[in-house]
């Protein structure tokens, strides 16, 4: 009886040395980290190509698709980042970046993706002010307040910066909607007070669709997925002595919580908006507290100039 032959797989059907030859072509001046990342990228792309036996037509379709991402991008439209969101890549990178063990019964505030709509030009505003500069038909003004605390001491963190941005009631951010919104509408930075507390007026957020007129829309259609994002408010909380947190918070009654088109929802980021009475400026209220992790203390150099070594 003839000995059985090993099964034919993608790795045995094609030149087994080809991928390693491509990796070996990386030059000696490449940094160790670049060598690690690019070698893994080449290896995975080659393995994917062999696994699905990519055709020439499919390869060229992919090349043209990648080209279209760059062609539609502008200084205010980052289609590449949106594509990363649609396939869950930014959420995965965020999970890896913020995965750390905390020796406490309590965990810090969860992070999630930055998204493409953050602006470095958001103005500082005083506590108690509103980020609503322009009319928002159908919007519900909300008093948002809370406290930023230290994970270890449980004390309030004074001087932390709470950076907030959100879409208007029509589902668009200011620079997407220049006919209806002025620059920095629904954006602002607030410093926590001596007790670590903040408060301001914003809108109860509204669900909206990702733009579908570009490659992200094409991919969502190919995947038979909807483009909707659940209603959310973006936050970035920073302080020089603490690790920064970039996050989003979502109303607990939103219909898209379990099917967010960019996979950004986490259980502890789902919040409850409640009716508010006695405030002439707002009809809703949201209490949202933030827990920050202190940065590790840097070792001070000893007298001989070596950190703690004699």
C-alpha cells in the first residue's frame, strides 16, 4: 500500500521560500521595530493572498479601492481613519494601547476611539457655560456634570481638562455643516475645579450615519452592514500627572448600541440621561464621573548619575 501523501495546502502549493525572500530584502538600516512590524505585515498579507487565492482582478480592485481612499480624503475628511473604524481596526488598536493591569478593585474609565472629528482648536470655556453656539432643532439641552478622580487616592483631580465634542441634532459636526453651524459649535474644553468637578451644557446626542459616498460606504455595502453610529458624546480627559483618556459615552436607550458601525461601544460607557426640572437652560441631565490612572513616577537619578544604582 502506497504511503499517504500530506494534504495539499496553500503553503505547499506555492513557493514556500517566496515570502521569506521578500522579508529578507529589508535593508540593514531598518530599525528593529520597523523590521518587526513590516515583516509581520508582509507575512500576513502573503498568507491572506494564498489562503483566498486572490485573483488578478481582485488584487487590482483592491489597489483601486485603496487609491480611492486617498483621492476622497481632504484636510477635514479622513477616509483612511474611517475605513479603519469600519473594520474595527482603530477599536482594536485602542484596546491594545490601553490594556494594562491595575492593582485595584476599581478600574479606570474605559477608553475608545478618537474618531475623525476631534479638533485641536476647541476653545476653553468656563464651568457652567454652554457649548451650544447655534440652534439645534429638535435637540434636547442637557446639563452634564461629574467629577474626575484619582484611581488610587479616590480624591478629586483639580485642573484636569475635559475636552468635549459632539454632532448637532442633525447628526453633523461643525465643519461638516458650515451653513448651519459656526466654527467650534458643540466643542469646548473645561477645567475641573478644586474638587475635581466640572459642569456644562450640551445636547443629548443623536444617532447619525457615517458618510456613505466614499470607500467606507462601498465596503459597508459589500459587508451588508448599516452605516449608523449610536448617539454619543466624545470626551478626552487630560492632566499632566495622569494617563489621558479618550472615550465616548452612549445613551442607554439607543437602538444601535449592539450594532455600532465602528465597534466603539463598551458596557461601562453606556449612560442614562434623566429629566431635569428647575433649570431654565436644560430639560435633561447627565452625571458622568471619570477615573484617571496616575502616571508612574520617574526614578530620580542618584548622586553618581545612575538611577538608584551605586
